[in-house]
C-alpha cells in the first residue's frame, strides 16, 4: 500500500512567484510549515492508501486524459481551511477553466469508488500548514500580497500520479506516472 494523489504541476515561473510570497511571509511566523518548490502542485484527487491494482487502474484512468488540451491556470487570491480567519492550511486559489473540470469529471467517472476525501473539492495550491494559532500579522500580510489578485499564471500540460511519503521534515512526493495533455500542432 502506498499513499498517493493525482496532481497538476506548476510551471517554474509560477513556483518562483509563489516562493517569493512565501519568503515574504515566512519571517513573520515560526509556527507555519511552508511549502517548498517540490511540494507545489494542484491536487486533483487524493487517493489515500492504495494497492498495486488500484495504482494500475489509476494509470488507465489517467490515460483517458491524453485527449484533453493543454490549458492555462491562474493562481488567484488567498484562503484557508477551514477558514481564512482561523486557518490550519493557507492556500492560493486557482481558476477552474472547463478543461480543469473535465479532468475532475473523467477521474471521478473512472475512479468513483475511491472517495478518500469526504469534503467538497476546492481547487487550491497549499502554501503553508499552521501549527497552532496563526499570527494576525501573517494573515494581514498574506491578504495584502494576494487577496483578490492574480498572483501567477501556469500552464497545465501534464497530470501526475504521485506517491506521498510522510517524513518529520515534510512530505516527499515521488512521481509514479504522468500523462501529457494534448498539445495542438502550430
């Protein structure tokens, strides 16, 4: 059994812009575990602990995405789970173009019996995990930097199945499988 999820990676320039925001916020609080470049992705479906048969079925489901076109994602705004006023997780939102929704629908159809996550899906990029109570100064600065603003653009050109290994220093994500989305010839 492995802990796994399906995600869309971010383009390098988008990661750099998000890293700049994190570098500005990090000195303001020592009780937030900030995301690093290797953890920046947009989770499409968290699978939980799955066996080899489910991994193979997930790969086949992902293969159905190859006909979907490459599309643009906008990183927009700031939020938190369960709320921005008292977050356990700080995140940057994303726009949900039709092609993103098509990925969700395809995977939901092919993997409908894998429902690890009970909450409604909310497209986001996790930037930090709060341990304790968040300092209001961090929230104020995060809102100043991100609230109601386009932070970065990224291209969704691949969908990746990741293994997630939890370590005391943070999760390590290892790519198990990837499919490229359809890129029209110029």
